[in-house]
C-alpha cells in the first residue's frame, strides 16, 4: 500500500521518469535551489522542520520527518499527506492526490527559506544592536571591534548611495536602505556556504525578491510628491500624446520594482545553477578524469560569485535609493 502511493502521487504531478541509478543533473540542480521542509546536512542526514497546515477542520502541526522519504504517506488528524516535489499534498485512502481536499489545505510551514530568513534576521539584530551599543559606550571615541568593521560600510551607503541619489531628505530612508543592503548581503553570503544552514537559497527565491520589490514600490509611491505624480499624469507634452504617455508612465511604475525583483533573483539563482551544473559533469561522464576540470571551473565561478554577492546588494540598494530620490525630488524653476 505504502509503496504504491508514491507512484500514483508522482504520476499525477507529471514528474519526469528517470531510470533507476541514472543521474539526472536537472533534477539534482532544481532540488538544491528549491525551498524544502527540512535542512539537509550530509548524505541522508537532515534536520526536520515543523509542518503547519490550516485545513477546513482546523490546524495540523507535525514534524516533516513524518513525510520522509518523499512519497511516504503520513496519516494526519484530518487528512493523509504526502510530500511530492517538496510540496505537501493531501491524498485519499487509495493513494491518489485528493484535489478537493487540497483546496481546503493552506500550508504555513516553517520551510528552509523561512528558517534561514529568521536566522539572518537574528544575525542582523545582533550585529546592529552591538554596533549601536558601541556608539553609545564610545561616544566621541574611535570605533572598536565590530563597530570599526561596520562603520565604513554604513558610511559608504550614506555618502555614496543615499545622499547623492535621495538628496537632503536621505536620513529618513537610511534605516530602510541599510536593512535592505545587509539583508541581501547576509543571505547572499549564507547561500554560498555549503551546508550552512542546509545551503538555502533565499535571495534566489523569487517570492523573497518580489517582497523586497513590493516594499520599494510602496515606499516610492507613498512618498512621491506632486511633481512625481504630475510627471506621470500631466507631463509637458502635447495633449494628444497624453494617453500614450499615461500608459508608458504607469508601466514604468511597475517595471522599476519588477526589474529589481528579476535582477536579484536571476543573478543569485543562476550562480547556484552554474556551479551545480559544472559539478554534475563528474556524474554525467561517470569519470574521475573530468573532476579536476569540473572542480576548477566551479571554484572559478564561486570566486566570481563572491563579487556578485556584494554587487547585487549594492545594485539593489543603489537603484532603490535612485527610485526614491526621483519620487521625492523637488523641482525648482531657474530664475533668469
């Protein structure tokens, strides 16, 4: 019974069939960058994470270990569940995916990306609380310890990103820009460290970059002044061109944060995919002779990724400050 259920569930999900024992680089790569319900360590070892499901009959909370390996059925309080392609599906007694039941189940589980985001949040809180405490204790003195390491980066964001792009009102947006920069940077770095924690790929998840882009979208448009909105709805063009300009400008409102979302997601996901693809060459050719070349290229790409990690945090923050500055810029008429 248990052995037959995974086959039926996987078949309904149209999972591509792979011959037993044959390495599938595409599947291995996508499994690595996908969100999961556990933190994988080495080999088959993993740390299970809590599964939280809200159904029409109430909450169901249990460990993701009950769903391992993928395809194993767990009999819950209200429904039976199986893990298919890292997604929890409700199944009926015969092992088929129950589409009606799945419409009544909402997944609020603590996944690998969620746990990783909490971890990075704790790291950021520790760092900034420590730096703030250092400033309070060493008023008027030279920075020391973690404070001396962080101060040049903070001053760089203030003097080279916020102030030139936003102008005199830059201080109001400094907390947002600092949070975005260090949040992206920390998670980019964590994503490069193998098996830490589970090698999660937070900034390579489009849901995360979408959320960051939405935050910038709200900040820009809420703080936009009359000149910003006048430029969108009443630009200095002949009146018969206005309908075309409205379309162009409204598309621009959404395309700017959209570009932020896609740029960060694509660059971080692509880095993981390229490195894993190079390592996969060893298993594709099934020969150790290819390993020196494969590993050498993978290390080379990883070195480039170190630059990309910092560059993407900088670009996202710089463009965010630029969009904010364009929205709050005051226009002054020249006096001749």
